[in-house]
C-alpha cells in the first residue's frame, strides 16, 4: 500500500497527525507494513512499537483507497485466565488494559475523545484474545500487542483469524514477560515466523528507545546487569557441598560417596 503524503480525514473532522519514523527500526516497521508484510516488532520498551503500530492501522483505515475499514487492537490480559479479582463483567475487567491505546489514539487525533468517537463508529475496537476463537476478521488491521504474554494456543488463534483483506501487526518484548518461560508461546512463535514469508521480523534495540532519555539510560543499564548475571551463572562452575560422611550435593543434586579400595 502506497503511503499518502497528506493527512487523511474521517467523519466529524477527526484529523490524524502525520507521523514519520525516528529510528532505523521504526523505519523498517513502516516499510514492512507498506510492502504488504505482516510485521512483528520485537524489542525494548520505549521504542514506539505500540504507538507506530496503532498509527499505521489508523492511517490505513482513514485512507479511503485502502481495503481496511477497522482497526482491532488485541492483547491478552494475562489475568483473563483468572479475572475474578477485578470488578464487573469480562468486558469491564479488561477495560483497564485498553487505557494505553486510548491515550495513543487521543494523542494521534489531538483530542481527548478521539478513541471514544472511533469506537462508537465501529472504526476501532479493543478486544481480548478470549473473544476471538471461532471468528473470521475481514477488512481489518489487527494489532496484537504484548504478544509475549500469549500462549502458543492464543497466538495460533489470533493469526488464524485473518480473513479477506486483513492485515496483522504484532509487537512484543522477550524481556517483559508476565508469564513463565514455559507458558509463553513467543519463543516457539518466533521460530515459526522465521519460516513464513508473509512475516517480517523487526528487532528494536536500545538505540531505538525514544520515550525518554532517562528510560534509555535505565534500560541500557538493566540489560547490562542482566547480561552480567547470565554470564556469572554460565561460568560459575560446579557448586559442591559436603553433607555428611557418605553424601555430597553437586549443583543441588545429592550423590552418595562410595569408598573404593586402592591396590
């Protein structure tokens, strides 16, 4: 899809701000989407993955020449597997997870009720992966965020919902995982996506952090500490503890000492 040089308009004079990429990875995300790929934006917080993804979706929907009629923002509210601690029905319980996208849309439209207007007109919707099973989504840009918090089954469900004239944009971060490594399906999905020509993986790095200079410094320091911790663990050698006369513990596993006669 060719990019429009002028801003597009929707009903009630809502005007979308014109956004240009600021970093190499952001530029790759723009180009991958315009070239017809289903981009997967992976990497550090503060790099604009969600902001740019929502912008690309809205820009496409606002373009009267594109086939897209709606932007669907989808994420797994990790607690949707156990939503009892939040008040209200299921829609009410996931409303808290909608807030970042309300903020993004309102900023892009330059008005505090932008998301509300688009939602009422059916131009944008926010949903949880819980509601997608068995549906086919046509004429829609589907933005799947926080994909590291989805299981393999959930990721499979979302990807296989794509119908006629629909596009998929995915974003996540291996290091912001609210699930255990065993529960998250991101690693397996990453290996699958590398074999699918329709996907384009864009790796966002520390140099792509644009949110705030302080955040950039903090994340760089955090990544350095994490790297050092892994290196210490990798090269720490064997931890051996003598328990009593006939037993020792090596790396947490107990072994019996057997006396052998020497000739």
